[in-house]
């Protein structure tokens, strides 16, 4: 049985196994899910041994464990490292899910569950592709190492250290990551750019405790109003981020790069429809694809102050909180941006409140050098599986550890994503295309065939 | 036994009864407390009969019931109507209470509990004052009607209608309300001004569901950023409300009125210390007492958007919500202000989001005509109980139904408060001075003595 035949034969079973994986609520951000997160790691390691890998370990870190599995059947040969993560985003707000986030359900060809596409489904298709080879020929053309972590959604606080402490063991010729999307349905993509991230929390404190807004309103500075004023001053009227120095290191797109983005088959109205927003917006003077891939941004991710329940409560809140993140592009340094942000926000704080700014996590932006044997094999494999050559795209999201792999292991990183626009990663009703799950496994299986030396 | 002796003799029992009242979590804003709210009404009606009132009824409304009790021992005589409310504000945030909000606890001469001062303690001292007369002489110099409602904290939606449908039965010569504070510890006050209220909710909707801030940030308008921008534009740089037309009907203070406020023994630093804010603020060109009593304001009461839990979640929220209330002064019409606010906020909404504005509740500001027999009796009674003549003060809060009483029943309203600045009404750790509870009951008992015709 060829790997492709093997995969076609086991479609049902593979989906069932993935559903089992998805039922484990491995939410890394929440301490109440610590045990679930460990359980997901252990479950995955068992499946890796079953798939025919030589070893699979659950390795403790200061936080959630790393799953490291190896197949080293080509002594002295080349090595591919597959990276992914088994942790997921929190599922809240729960009442916006059509089906329960940890009870996978297929509707309309989509597998709905938290983590379906980000990243359990994409990790699992890699494992199934490797299994498809090992089950038949017991052989792969290269050594394969799986490194699947449990802290990607909280900024991978222990991964860089792990890479640095294990450079010998992890030495490889290429890193393969599937944690991105295709360009559109039917159009596979290799992602050649990722944005960086600086994620901040701003806490504004006014009075010591909540006050009656009638008895004190007008004489006590309101921290929620103050926070709104601070946030409002983070953009100018043209949609540019108004933090002094924010754009100093931004690499401008060349004329060729702008043209390449314009040549992609892209319809802004489709994006708008997908989001349901009444209109798109953003920085003046740039197209949507430029805004998403090549320009830095600033977004409020969360706001909380005072009384937010049913009805009216006339409270002058003691404090107000915002979570605010910035997406960064080359060559912005996230630590510099964190500092510029914090300094600016503190300067904006009005008399009558105190403001604390904390950096929650960050990472640098990244650009690929799209070359090398794995890159070429991936290109051919995607074309074979999807019937169309992959486009090169820039992704607005961040995978902060891509740079860490490149810098620490010195290996090129190849990002092949099988998600789709509108997949609701990080949002309610996350889904992965069932077809892409199967076709993705087939593409990865073919990638290993493409790596086989001629003759 | 004189009424004062009776009250002194029953101090312990009166406090215990009040504590029982306070243990009933009659939170009118929350549907889960509907039964508790009814229970508070029934409990109070029973105590009223025990106190010697001739009748006490729990009367259904479209919402929470009204408790109406009467003592009509002076046929053809004058009638005093005592108004108060047995409902309380929500207790959230619960983790900021030192002792549980519905487990009354005395610390440092303060009775801590939700509703202690607003308004259960102040209602109950009125009942005890009447009981002190009826227990001894079986007689009061005037007829007394208690009207205690259960919806004051949600804007008294059914009270005006009740007054209008029962004008004959409620006909009275004066309305007595204790739901305000003294000027300071040891300085009793009659409140001669209240601010009005327009309480709004603003809901900003961007995309249909939450999105990944990396994949969409920069091209989809963020409703939380948009809301912050809207709120920021509701004040100008001098702390004035920037809604066009907002100040059109504001009655300016006369030179005499400003002087009278300046003559009050008031220390702004004491207020600042009480609140714990690093500095006071507000509208330029006005003193703190002017800002609190004679100037309209706008405060955010609540903010909610996106992810507000532990850690970092990179979400571009689908929606953002603010509760925003304005305190009004004569002659602002709250319905006009609601409309000006809604129109302005809708005008401020940027392209890319939709904005809904809802008026949650409102009421007009009020100024007293400080004259008449009950007003005079109150002045003498307060001086006798506290050893100092009451000052006339303007309160920043709102009791929207004061105007309804005045207009519907045509009777003067006398506001005698026994709360104190810093009492945390509407906030965690609400308290009432135990001494003021007892002394307040004594003052009210004396008020009835002062009403007794000479000879």
C-alpha cells in the first residue's frame, strides 16, 4: 500500500483519533486546565509510538511539557524537524459556540472544535503522514524529529531555552511547521512572512475602591474614561499607530513586493463578508493584503472596568484594564516596541490616576528565505496534492518561535498551512476543513517521497 | 417611657432586626434575586405591623412590589409620607468586600453590609422612630404613611404610575426621605439639591464573531478601539462634556449660591484621602463642591470587550460595550440629554462598526424649597439629636422619584440623610455608622414631637 493509499484507507480512523485529541481541553493559559494539558501531551506521545516513531518522550519544562519524538532510521542522513503545539486558546465566550468547543462536530465539511486547526489538526496530519510511510515501507528518506509543545498560545516561554539546551539532539536540516492557512480554498500556500507581537496589559487605577458615581462623579477622575482617552490616542486620524518611534524600524515594501501582493488572486469583499463587518478599515494608503501582511498594527484585545452585568449600576469604577497587542513587521524589535508603548502610555496618563503597563508576551517578525530541498519538495508535494502550485503569502499572525528555530538551530523554516481564511482560530466556532485534513496528510506524505534521492 | 428612652432601651434589638433585613439579598437589578426581593418586602411589612402601624400591604407592580403601610390615628389631621427603598445595588465585585455583603458585621462603629446605608438602615430607623411613639403613647401628632419600594436601584420604573393611580390614598402634607448623607460626621444636613441622571448603554459591533487579531488585525475595524475613541470624545480638554447642546439648559449658580458653597466647612484633601485617588479632577473653573452638586458630569460605569481573563489572548473582539451615565442639574431634561447623547455617539461611530445606544434609566434633577412645618420640625429635631443645626447641602447623586412625589402629590419633599461621606454606597464595603442609625431614629422621633401642636 502506498502512503496515499494508506491514508485514504484510514480516513475514518484518523478523524476519530483527531477528535479524541480535540476532546482534551488543553488550554495552556488557564491553570485549571494544567492536568488536561499534560494529558494531551501524554496521549500524543502514545500515538507517536503507535505510528512507528522510535521514541516519544513527555519532557517537563517550567510550564507545560514538550513532546519530543524521533525516528532515526537514516544514520548520517538528513533530518527534518516537525514543530507544532498541542495547547489551545481559551474557548470563551462559550455561549457563542454552536457546538461545544471540546465536543468535535462535523458540519458542512468542517470539523468544529477548539484547536481543530490551531494546531492539533495540523500536528496530527503530520503524524499520520509519517505513519503512512512507516506502516508500509518501514522507511522514510530522512530522519524525522517531532517537537510539539504545550505553551505556544501563551508565548512559548520555555521553548527557546529548550532549543538552546538541546541543540545537538535537535540538529536538523529543515524545520517544517503547519500552523498557518492556505491562501484560499483550493489554493495552497507557503507562508514566507509572519508578523511579530508585543502583547501588553494596561491597568489604570483611580480611587482605592469603587465609588458612587453620583456622590463622587465630576470630582474624582474616572479610570475608565482615562483608559478610553489613552487608547484613543494610540492611533492618529489616518489609522497609523501614534506611538512616537513606532515606525522607525519598519522595513518598507519594495515596488516589486507591492506588485507581487497585488498580483495575488484576492478579493477584499470576500474578506469583509467572511468577517461580517459592515466595512473594512485600517491604515490609509495601503491595500488589505499590505495591512495584514506587511504593516504593523495595534489592537485592543480586551477591556474591563466597573459594572458589566445586567441593568444599570451607578458606579465610578476604581480601576480599568485593557489588553492591547501590536503586530510587528521586520525590522521592529518587540522589546523596543514594548518600551515605546509603555513610555507613551505612561506619558498619556492624566493626573488623578496611576497607570501600570506590563508586557505579557512578545516575539519578532520573520521573513523566509524560500529555498532549499525541503522548500522545493514542499512546493512539488502541495502541487501534487492540491492540483495547483502554492503561492507565497505573508501571514498577519505571529509564530514567535519561528525565529528561535532559525537562529538557534540554524536551519531554514518552511511554513505549510492547511487552515483556511475564516477558520475562527482564537475565536468561537473554530474549524478545520475535513478535506484539508486528509489532503494535508497526503501532501506531507508526498513531501517525504519528494525528498527521496532520485534512483 | 419617652420615645428617646424607648429607642435607647432597644438599641441592641433594633440593630439585630436591621441585620436580619440586611441578610436578605434584595438585589433588584438581578432576576436571580427576584424571590429575595419579595422576601425583603414581606419581612418589612410584618415588622411594620409589629411596630403598631394600622396596616401594611405588599402591593404587586409590574416589577418588584411596593410596601405600603399606614397609621391614620388623626382623622382630618395632617399626613407625613415616608419614602424609602428596600432594594439594594448588586454587591459585585465580591472579592473586594472585607466581610460578606449579606452577612452584616460591625467594625469600628460601622455596620458593613450591602444596603446598610442605602437604604435599609435609613428606612428602618424611620420605622423604629414611629414605633417609639406608638409603643408608649399609642399616638403620633400626624398621620403617617410608609411607601417603601423595591426598584429604586433600577430607576423606579413603576413608582410614578403607582403615585398617579393612588393620589387620593397617598395625599400628604410632606414627604420625608432619608436616602442621603449628612454633610460630615457630626454635621447633620438637609439636602436641598439632587442631580438628575441619564444612564446609557453603548454597544459597538464590528465583525460577526471574534477574530484572530493576527490574521485580521489592521484590516478589520476593532470595536474596542472604536468605543475608546467614542468615549474619549465625550469630554473636551477642560473636562467639559463635549456633547453638543449638553449645557444649553444648565442653570448657572448665582454669586450668592457660589458663596454659600464656599462658606461650608469643606476640605478637598479630606475627600481625596477618603477616595484614595492620587488627585482630584473635573471640570475646569469650578470647586469640588460645585462639581459635585451644581455641575453635570459624564462617567463610564462599565466597560467590557474581548478577552479579560488571565494571560494573553490575541483576539480581535466582535463587540465592545460601555455603560455611561450623566448626572444632570436643573434645568436639564433627561430625555433631551438621552437623545443628544445617542445622536452624538452615533455620529462619532467610525466606518466599519455599527453602534447601538440604549437609555437604561433616567430622572430629572431637583431643587428644594426649604420651608414649611416639616422642614422646620426637621431642622429643630436634627439640632436636638446631633447638637448642631443642619446645613443645607447639594448632593451629587440622584433620587429620580423626588420630583415625581413633588409633582404628583403636590407636597414638599424633605431630604434628611444619616449616611456619611465615604460610606461606599453602590461600592464594596458599604457601611452605615451605628451611632447615626441610633441617633437618626432619635432625630426622627423628635421630629414628630416637634410637629405636635403647642399646648
